[in-house]
């Protein structure tokens, strides 16, 4: 069966553009608002990544940390994250949703229970930041059994042998981290170099959808449009922070940003 | 779950880095896989390299000033009337605490790996101070991550770090203590792992950092074993080794040579930070039965809520104020080789007062937790029982807190 994630990439390809992946934090800044934001930006975004916030996020920079702390402070719980997805999917049946977060929360919820719940509310994929290959093998196969995409991460430090093994074990999508950085860092590597690394991954298996993330903003997104997909997160979280500060409508402002990003790669 | 004999505890993990099948591991972002693997390979070679060992021993002796003394606390013993109380005065080490062992070894590894930058976390400021000293000694640039709350309460150590030329990066996120300092240090490493070497300040973090730190502090028990034999002609029949436990680096170092002994002969007692008497918050995941969770790349007993969010901790002692604990201590707890308990802030303060009143010894608030347990149990024990406390830090850094709490 062709997964919704695969379909989203195919649709973008038909339009001769990369897929746009957006990352927002569930519950930022409230449960209700984050669902509204998600629904609104999904008019432009091809795949929605939804973070379940952790209060010790070791791979996230300032913007996403702020969003995560804000969501936790406002009382978001894992079960709320599931209900956000469930509600979202009621009106956006074909829009793929990827949950993203840190392993301790899955571990405390209970791995099997967590994955069953994901399947139940129609989550399409999972990214677990601190569960690298090969420790994630068992978890990845549990995902597969439930028809969930486990998304492997690859970084500039990944050796070529490791890359081969990771790709062999990957599902429909691979996430390439553009540079040595936490999320939201300034793009410190040239797009040319990033695309060269990207091609190395792509050359291993053309059928895998490879997306690039980290350091992608309105300014840099165009230069990377040769990729299968591009992920934007910190820019969105930053916009939520700014809108709250200015007492403006977060839904409208964030949607505007996402629309602009989409226009850059059309 | 079983301990093996004749193999250092730091090496008793499986291929994925877990002790007892469930503690430790490597829960790290993909970017850190390679630097962690490089460090693991380098350390594996270096610890067998005779020239490296010679270098380590040279600096331990001439720079750190080993061995530190092993003394009987006669006045305290007489006052309490019961077991003999002894102290291993590790605070005599250069810089005033056991953190110098790990810092020195990391600086030597950093040099051996050809890196010029070294970064580290700190709570009480000792790990940071020692890393800044070692960095200066070996000509490395140094950055220390420290919670803003800790910078305020441990000023003397911050002054020392700056004097040594290190940059202190204040961390304002979360509770602004050690847990956030470690997170921020790891984030910095994710972004700069191509030219910076990371030192984790205790036996916590991804597997390799637990090993390097434990390997470094093990010097304490190697010395103690020799000192015990020279003092008593053989290892005495009833010994209790009491140590405070935050991350657990000094406790592991104090115990490592004695883990193979029967616990009826050598009992290992770890004392965690119980926090203020009337507070629900503490930093005692082992003794207050926290659930297993993942923090900073490793699985351990962990102060957390049912969702897996890390709880705030509270302790008068910045060095013990950490929600997790070393996976090797979790392993020692589950195999029942060590016993873990806690002392409250008030008990630790009282212990500090009593020890400084009776002895020419000035234990910081961290080892004061160990002394609190010694004071509690000594009167009930026979005179041929030897209680040894690891006085692993000096109280100079606690000047401001002691003045505030004791009016000194």
C-alpha cells in the first residue's frame, strides 16, 4: 500500500517542486490554538510534523525550546497530542502527520501502547531524536508492523558504511540534518555542499524520499529546492513567539509565513 | 542481573552500552554517534597504551598530588562513641575536589585526539573549575556551561574558572541548574563536535563518558586499598564506605576496588540529596524509588513525572542537585551490592557543623551528606567497625551558603 507520506512526495514531484514539511509543537501555545495552526498551515504544507514537547530537549535550539516550554507550561500531555492528531485527521484525512520527540516520553507511556495509539489516531510517521541506529532497529520494526513510517536521521557525521546500513533499514523517508547544529541554527554550510551530501544519500537508493532540515528559513529555502522535501521548524516557532509578544493572531501570522515559504519553492 | 568478579564495573556493560541490560546506553542524536564512536575507540586504545598510562600517573602524582591522606577522626569517633570514623581526604587533591581526576584525564584525551577546545558542564562549579585548571595546564581553550542559579550560589568557583581563562556560559533555561547546564553543553557539542572535545563532569551521560569518568576517579580506591593494608595490615573485617551520590563519580571512584568484596565485609553506602526537610523536591532518585527514565543520553533511575518530563530538583548542595544518577549506581542498587539512602539539607548542614567543630576538616556540603549518614549510624556500631567517609570536596566554595544558613 502506498503510504500517505509517499503520496505527498509524489504529488509534489508532479508539480516539480520539493515537498514542504512544517514542524510545530503540539500545545503551543494552547491545545486549541495548536490544532488551529496545524489545520491552517496544512493548506500549504505537504507533511505536518508535530512535536510532542519534552522539557530537556538536548538537540533543540532556543526557538523550539521556547515553544516546548510554553506548551508544557500550558498543560499539554501526551494524550492531548493524540487527540490533536485525531481531530486534525477528521478534516484532513489525506494529510500525513509525523510525530516527533524524545524517547523518554515514549518509554514512560509504554512503547507498544504508544505505537498502538499512534496507529489508532492515524499518525503516519515517527521521528525519535535520541533513538539512533542501530538501537532503533526493534522500535522501527514495531512501527512497520503497525503501518507507521519510522524516519531515520542522517547527519554530516554519518560514515558511509553507517549510511548504507541506515538506508537499508529505513522506510519511505529519510531526514538529512544539513549541518552540525541544534535546530534553528544559522545555515553555516553552503547549499551546494549540502546538496552534494544529499546526493550521496539519494544515490544509495533513489526510491527513498530524502528531506533536508535544520537552518532552513525564507532566505535559504530556495537554494535547496532540488531536494525531495524541506523541513521548516524554528522559523515557525519563532513566529508564534513573536505573534504572542505583539498580541497578534498566531494562526494568521504563522500561515502567512508558511505560504511565503511555499511560494519560494514553487 | 548479576555483578561479575574480576572485571571493572565500568566494563560490565553489553554491546549497546547497557549495564544490567537496562541502565546506560547511548540515547544520542545521530550527529553525536560518530564523535562518541571516535572517543570510544580512542579511549579503548589509550587505556592500554603504556605511554599514556605513564603520563596519567605522572600528572596524578605531580599535578593532582596523589595520594590524598587517609586519617582517623578521633574526636568525632570519641564524641559519637561507636564505630571508628575515618576520612579519605580527597579534597586535598589539587583544586579541592575529586573532579580533578576526570578533568585531567579528559584534557589528556583531548590532546591525544588533536583537539584544541574542551567544553564541560558544572553544578557546584568543581567540575568546571578543575576542567579550567586542566585546560590551562595543557594549553586548551575551555568553555564551561553552568546554570545561572549555580553561578550565583557558587561564586568562589566561578572566580577561579575565570582566572584560569575559561569562558563561563550561563544557562538560563529550565531550572537554571546542573541539568540544564549538561543539556546546553551537549547542544554545544552537537554543533561543534568537529573541533571540540566534551567532558561530562560525572559518571553520567552516554556510555563512554561514564567509563572515562569512572576510570579516572578509580584512583581514589586504589590508594585507599593500599592505605587500609598499611594501616591495619590487611583489609579489616567490618568496613563501611560512605559516599555522597549526585551523578556518582566520587562514589564509584571510592568503591571500585572494593566491589568484588563480600558486602558483609565491605558495605557500600551511597547518600543522596534529600533536599529541604519540608520540601517535596529532592535529588534522590535511587533512595526514593524513582522510575527508570532517559536523561542526557542514558537510562537511569530518574526524578520525573508520569509523562516523562524531568522534575525540578532541590538541594542545598549544587553538586548533588541532579535528577538522574549514574547507570552504574543503578546497577549496584539493583544487584543489592550497594545501599542507597539520603540526607536532608538540614542533616547535611548539621553534619558539616559537627565535623568542623571536632576535626580539622572542612567538608563541602556534598560530602557532608555522607558524614550525616556516618553520624547517624556510628553510635549503633561496634568499635571494630571502620566507617570511612570520602571527604571529596572542600567547603571553601560554600562560603556564601554557610554564612547565610549558619550565620558564620
